[in-house]
C-alpha cells in the first residue's frame, strides 16, 4: 500500500509541474483584460531592416515582371 501512495505523490508532483505554466498564463491573461504580456505593438508597426529589405525585393521583382 505504501508503494501506491508514493506513486500517487510522484504523479501529483509531475502533474503539478506540467500544468503550472498553463495556470500562470491563464492568471496573467485574466489579470490585464486579455493582455497577458501588457501593452505590445501590433505586428508590422515598428520599423525593421528585414521588412524594408523584403519590401524592396518585392518591389524590384514586380517592376521586372511588369517590364516584360
């Protein structure tokens, strides 16, 4: 009977460790009106070298295709 209790306690510790991150996320999500990480910028509003490079490449390809 002692082995069953030990196994139950070990499984309880493992389950607690597995679900603590989910509980923390739910707690933070409900704390700030659906914004778990505070005020964040929407995607695409901040300038980025990679975004500028991609836009330049797309514009270059469009102009090459339009000339044909």
